[in-house]
C-alpha cells in the first residue's frame, strides 16, 4: 500500500511506480494481455498517479521489487 508516483503505459504494459527510481523502488506492472481486463472495466491505470492504492500478490525482483497484477478492483 502506498502513493503512486507515476503510472504509465509502455508497449501495452502498465507500470505503476511507487518511487522516483523504478530500478530500485517498488513497481506494479500489468501485462499487455491483462490490460484487456482493465480496459473492459474502464479502469485507466494512468489515473492512479498521485493516488494511494493497495495491491496484493506475489513479490518478485526485476529492477527492484515488482509485483504483476491481473485484475482491476475498486
């Protein structure tokens, strides 16, 4: 749980960053295939910038701590 610093799309993948340096700070990603569910739910990932959110899932390490999510929730 924390405040999103930036939320962007790059090549169909969403990157939700919780710090200024994505190489070391916590990042949440959404794969291009899972972005379909977000679009169907009319969930704009980019609108998360500046908002406090909570995510749940398995933590991995890729350019710092990372979690991939697949399902949009309010």
